[in-house]
C-alpha cells in the first residue's frame, strides 16, 4: 500500500486544522500548572524527546481534568495522539484521538471534531482497517459540508478515496479523488492539487487504465514544471513514457524517455539516467531496432558501472544479453549473461541471480542444449526456494516441465525490471 505521499498531505492538513482550533484554549483562563506542564511537554517534543514529552503531557492532562479545563484536555489528548502517531504506535494514537473526539463533541467544537476525525481516519488506514476509515471520513465529510469548509471537504474526499483503494476498490476511490481535485483547484492550492493528481494516477495504474495514467502524468508534469520541481518532472516524464509504451505508442514513449534521460542527467541522478536508458532500450527493442536497443543497454551498463550500482549493472547486462539472444546471437549474449551472473553473486543479489540463471537456461534450451538448460533451472530453483518466493518457484518449475516435454522449445521467464 502506497501511503507515503498521503501521510504527508494528511499531516499537513491535520496541522492546519489544529491551528484553526488553537483558539479553543487560547481564549480560556488556565491554571499556571497546566500551562507550565504543557509548555515543558512541547519543548521536549520539539527537541525530539517524545518519552519525556509524553510524561509531561500526561501530567498536564491529569491536571486539566482535575480542574475541568475541557478545552485544554482536548488539545493535550490531540498532542499525545500525534506523538504516538509519529512513533508509529497506532493503537495508543487511535485511543487518544478517540478520547479527543469525545471531548470535542461534548464541547460542541466542530473544528476540533474535524481535527480528530482526520486523525482517526488516518490511523484506521494505517491499521489496515479501511472500512472503519471510510465510516470516519464519511462522518468528516458530513461535518465539513455542514460547516461549508472546502479545505475540510478536500481532506474528507481524499481520505475516502485512499480508504477505498486500501480496501481493494480503486474504481470506488476515483470519484472521491476527482472531487478532491476539483476542490484543490477551487482553493488554488497546488500542494493539494498535486496530491490529488498523484493519487488519481496511482488509482488508474492499479486498474491498468494507461490512457488515464498518461493523462494524469502529463498534468503532474505541467504542475511540477510550474513549481520548478525538476525531480518530479523527470519522474513524470518516465511515467508518461511507460504509459504510452503500454498503450502501444512506441515512438511517443521513446520521446518521453529521451526527455527523462536529459532531465536525469541535469539532476546528476545516475540511477534515473540508467533507468531512462534501460527504458529506451526496451521500447526500441519492441520497435524491432535491435542494434539501437543494444546501444542503449550498453550505455545503461556504463552508467551503472560508473555509479557502482550492482543491481543496475546486473539488469543492464541481463537486458543487453536478452536483446542479443532475441536476435539469435547466442555467442554474443552468453558472455553478458555470465558477467551478469558473476556480478549478482559478488553482490549476493539472490533475487537477481535466479533471474539470470533462468534466462541462461532458456537460452541453452533454445540452442538445443537441454542438459545445461536443466542444470541452470535447477540452480535457479534452489535460489527461489531459499528466497521463499512461491510465484518464482512456480515459474521455474513450469519452465522445467516444458523443457522436459519439449527440449529447447520453451520461452524464457519474464524479467524483473
């Protein structure tokens, strides 16, 4: 489950909502004890010492309850919950946010209720309880529509979309995120617009709708350029290229990959440069230009060797060998496979080693050397069993079975990219 970008946006909005409710305590008289303990707790938290902060907040909470200071009780419960959330202790975070919601309901403070509903929805999603998250965000949406708060509505729609996706239903998520996008643009908030666009791109990718993936990648690209985010722009060029490739638009895909290559070079991003060259090699090979594809894979190998990235080196060698194998140039492919195998073993990259062994086995089978093919499949099988990769194990066993029935006739296993 991809949650990194969503958590960032969620916590940003959570912070904004806390600010909207900050006047709850500011307008109340508070005992010096509560103020002092809260201030000390905030200092510990700011210094990156959450254990001390939790202790002080606990003392402040007890004192606020003793004095009946409900507004300060809510704010302290919220702070405690967010510390637990930062520490990825989701259950105690949920418990404190739920207590905070109860206090906010007792006070009739709707902004405070919104803060807690946002937080509770986030925690339910992180706890992989999407149905509870959906119910929470539905309650938030009803509240924010009544308050006519478009920022709060954005978060409710976005959270509903993410919760439905987490529940395995991206097709249900999309209408909510589309509404979030409308709200983000109405608010003229580029950070919320970007979050919405990225979520739509991911939802359509999960559905395999690459026409929409291309559309939203292009929109994110335009936004990235407008805010001068060069890295995001490079990533979206590559994503759009992949989408066009899946749509069978090879020339358009290659154009995007070439632009991504230039962008990654400007960023001095060796891995990005390697990936763009590898993408160019793959799409060029699909277009039937083996010589040009080999050139791109060789360039990718040079970049990987220069950066010292062993995994990238293995894949560049494996893809280079695969292009030559596809042209039946087995004598040229073999040394590249062997070098890929050697590099994978030197780096103890078992997940790549078995792939190379499978490719080698497939090539030997095509050459009519069933004995060597079987030997390499057996080595690959041992590795995938060691890795505990059941899907890969089935793949290798199926290839071995085909080899036994029709020596030299089986196709090679799919490559890891």
